[in-house]
């Protein structure tokens, strides 16, 4: 089984959305996703919670977490999202960078656009890596 790590700075928006979509769409026998941040926030951004709820994904109760060496140890693929120079390095992992706008403080239509872009990118990743669910 492959482990995918979605990482952004605060782990309160983009990476949480990506991991949630990935885990909902991936074949659980082939792959799983985790998310973390280099400087995690206190909670998921409220605008992200609302945008994900609109598409039937509940992130309530999910908390941002710090990207640690232990967490990254078994990661096969690292997807970074807008962390620039603070993006983590995970030895041995394939790295992709998705330059995505931070949804924090954005109006609902902008957050929805970011969410939909992330969902499309996740679907493409699942197809490319042949780890999608039926």
C-alpha cells in the first residue's frame, strides 16, 4: 500500500481537502492519504469546513497536525501546496507541488473553486498512479 502525504503550511485548508478527497476516492487496499503542515494552525478554516460540507465531506473534528519525521517515514508520495521555501523534504518520496491559493479568509466562491481544483487534481493523481477506487 502506498502512503500519500499532502502538506501545506497550516494544515487547515488545502492539504486537509486533498487528503479527504483522496481517501474518499482511492482504493483503500492500494493507497491512503495523510495530511500535515510545517506550522499547523489551531483548527480547520471555517470556510473550508463549509465548502467541504457542500460536497458531502465532513471535516468537523479533524485537527491540523505537525509534519514530523515519524509521520513522513513511510510516505511514498509527497504533494506540497503553496508552502514555498518552507515545503518539507521527505527522503525517498516522489514529490509533486500543486501551486494552490490559500483558502483562508476567501469568499465562498473562491474557496469552492480551490476545492474543485483540488478534487480534480486528486482524481488525476489517482488515475496516474492507478490507485483509484472502482
